[in-house]
DNA sequence: CTCAATTTAACGAACGTTCGTCAGTTATAT
DNA sequence: ATATAACTGACGAACGTTCGTTAAATTGAG
C-alpha cells in the first residue's frame, strides 16, 4: 500500500522539521512521486498529519499496554526498569515515539485541540494502569508505603527525563549514565531499608 | 530601543510556532511595523533568531549561576528544592526558558550546529557547578555517599521532567503534584535515613 | 473469457498566497 | 545636513491546493 509509504516518509519529515517545516513536495519526492499525487491518498496536509499522529498513538499505546499485560510478577524492580528499557527500545526502533513527543509538547497551533485530546487519552490510560500496579506493590509491601500517586508521578517523571535525553540524542554514553543515575535514586527512593 | 521590542515579539512567535512557523510579517505587525523594517535592525530571519537565542541563553545561565552563588548553605534539601522553584519561576515569568527548551530539543535543521554549541556550553556549566555542590554535600555527609555524578544526573532528570510538565502547561494542579512526587522520591533516594 | 465500464493513482499545469529578502524613497531627529 | 528608521514596491521561490487528463488496474455482465 502506497499510503503507508507516504505516511512513513511524512513521519520522518514531521519529526525532524515539525508540521510547518515539513513540505509535501519533499515528502512526495521521498516516495518517488509529485506532491499532487498525495491528494489521491489524503485530503490534505492536515489529514496526512492526523493519520500519522493516530498511527503513532496506537503504536505507543499498544506497546505499553502489551508490556503491562505481560508482566504479572511481584518484582517491581524488574518490571519498572524493564519499562524504561521498553521506552528506550521503542524510541530507537521507530520514529513514532519521537514524533509523538514533539507534537504533544509543541503542537501546530491550529491542531492543538485535536492533538491534546489524543495526548490526554493515552496519558490517562498509562497513568491509571501504572497507579494500580504501584498500589499492588504497596499493598504487598514490595515498596515503601505511600499514596500510590507519589511513586506513579515520580516514575512518570523518570520516563519523561529519559525520553528527553533520547530526543537530545547523540550521546549514547550520557543516556546510559543518566538512566542509571535516575533509576538508582528513584529505586532507592521507593524501596524499603 | 525598538530592536528589543522586535526580539520580544519574535521570542513569542518562535516559542509558539517554531522557527519555520514564525513569520516576519506577523512579528513586525505585533510591534506595529512592516516586515521589511525589521531589516533595519537585523540582517535577516536567522540573525534575529540567533540573537533571541543568545539572549535566552544568557538569561537562563545568569539566573542559575546567580542562584548557585547566592546559596552557600549546608542545607541541600532547601537549596535543591529552591532550584526547582527557581526553574518554575523562570518558566512562568518569561518566555525565554520555554523558547530555549523548544529550540534545544527541536532546532531548525539548518541552525542545529550553532544551537547545539550554545546548548552544550550552558549544560556543561550547570552540570559542573551542580556536581561540585553535590560533592561537597557528600563530603559533609549531608547526603548519602556515592559518586557525585549519580545525584547530579538524577537531579537534572528531575529538572527536565518538571520543565516538560511546564511546557505541557495547562494543569497547575498536576504540576504541583508531579513536583511534590518527584521531589519526595528523589530526596528520599539521596538522603540518609 | 471477453470486453466495455468504472475506479484508482499518478501526472503536468496552474491557482492564489505567503515567504524572506532587497532596492529605493520618505520621514524623523540629532 | 547627516544618520537612522520607517516606509512602498517589487522580487523569485516555495507553499498547499485544485483542476483536468492520462494510463493502468479492477470490476461486472454477457
């Protein structure tokens, strides 16, 4: 399907140059066609962008949900660190998470409303499932007793900081150092002893 | 000075719409002139952008350096939490930090090299001073013994996550919750007990 | 199985607009 | 009178989009 090739190229340009900086002519060129031909597959630039957005959302959401459904272990240390690894993997395996990060924080103004809806949707779901996991670990006394929201938000903060480091990109060593540091302090902050 | 008015308006548009999405005509209109008149003050769009960038860099750097020079206390809990408050204040008081965050992580491609240089410069300085502070606290046994890099990177992660929450913006309550959660866990993670 | 009818996907050409930039001119103020 | 800062006008280039056309692929009835 040619539509997927277009979306793939569009994802790349939107990620690197943003909505306004990405031109249909360059996207078309990347898949070997003229910009007018894009209109045989999409109603316009907005339509293309929103379809790319929804694909990226679905990929991210399903990846995370799948991870949480797979683990039912009583080992928060392994599960949480594994989640951080998952985020890193997702980020490096495809462009979609980077695209998602960019547009969720710096959306094109005229689509901000529509984007925000998707962002809030995915955010609430991940937060809810994470919070219930933490509640379970608290009840099992696997981590320190507290409101479940506290470790949840703190962990989401660690995820965010790792993603920022991934966006920043170039330095593999620095990423590893930051991950290790954030994880060490975070885990010490929620575990017993 | 009219140049400052132009830079002020440009900062706004660059922050909201990015480099490519910001137009000189709208910037000029915001200060009550035609876009061609901007060329009496700046050599072009790139020049305007880079001057805004350097202003933002200087504001951020001097604010942070000033904070660190003011505190010589032996109380890391107060000093570090105060730094987070400083970041929040900076973010809400002027647009420059938001602009800085946007362009440092999603720079216009043709200026990426120049931007990166400034970003790395500021980053190294803040990291260096922070690391020496942590080293002092470790030596004074005010926080748990470790390589100074670990709490430094972890703290920088907290700062990043708070800044992301600020960018995301709308929800004041959520910001407070996230700050409290990240700080609680972080402090527990580096303090004795 | 055939062949005409329809749909699909690409095209070139052009639309109106906006972009950043440059040149020349006028107004303001020292 | 000189310099600074605003203006008008215009430039080529690029933008997203629409149009009409063509060639290939798909469909459906005899």
